[in-house]
């Protein structure tokens, strides 16, 4: 039997409704940032950002976030080279969230892989409204 991470690869819906509460315990003040591929319009991931990460993103042109679990700057894909070049940044009306429009350097970026061993974006499962199960759209 294949050893899989049930949360990341399973079909059970198990949303973490306490994530925002957990981020309030973070040592830094953060806001969410949606990361979107500027070319395909696909939403790649949702992350958190603080003032330092925003300044670093603008200065370097590389999307940089704040890890709420490690309390440190986080450049997704830094070790793999699959980072995001920051093309545009948008702020919402209440100035409490951002959208980063990015161009991935190598393609998809999620730490999970599809069955072919290829990286994918983080939104690879959809909710079946009838069964409330998850359907993998990138097997």
C-alpha cells in the first residue's frame, strides 16, 4: 500500500478553520496574500506577508512571504529554484490583503507532486458538492 499524506493527498474534506486564529499568535503582524500566475490566471497559493516581506518582495522582485509557523522570511521554492518573479501587486479596498501576480521561474510550485512526479500548484483538488469529498484534478 502506498504511503500518502491523508491531508494533502486524501479525499476527505478537513478545512483548518482555526488558521487565522493561529496566525494571530504569530510574532509578526501579517495579512494574507493570494498568489496568482500572471500568464495563466491560476491561483497558485495563499500565503501571509508582513511589512518586511513586502519590502523584500519589492526590493528583490521575488515574491517573499512570512512563515507564520517558523516566524521568519520565506521565499517559496528557494531551495528548488522554483521561485516566483513578482510582476504586480494589488491591495484590496480595506488594505488588509494583497494579490501578487507572479511568473513562476520553472512552472508549478507546490511541495506535493502529482503521480507523474511533477510539481503542481496548491489548488489541485476540488470539492464535490454532492458528496463533500475532494476530487484530485491533477492525478
